């Protein structure tokens, strides 16, 4: 059975979507916490080459560790 990698702080990732940041490398900064919803699956990803942070769902990036 396939179990997706659970991102960890500091993991290196390749962004798949959205188009304006696709194929860029980034680093996981942590899970986004806006509410107490445990099903929320958004992660803060730092894109060092562009010096900014994006909030992405886990299916929008791939962990490359």
C-alpha cells in the first residue's frame, strides 16, 4: 500500500503547482495553522531563489529529501 511522505520541517521539495512557481526548489518551513482543523493539509514552503514563502497543499509539491 502506498503511503505518501509526510513532509518534515527542513525537507527539500520540488514544486509541481501552481505554474508561477512550478519546478522551483524549496524547503518546508512547517505546516500552516490557520484554524484548529486537523484535516488542513497546507504547508509553508520557502523558495530561496526568489526569497519568498508560499502556502501549498501537499499534492502541489514533491519531497526530495
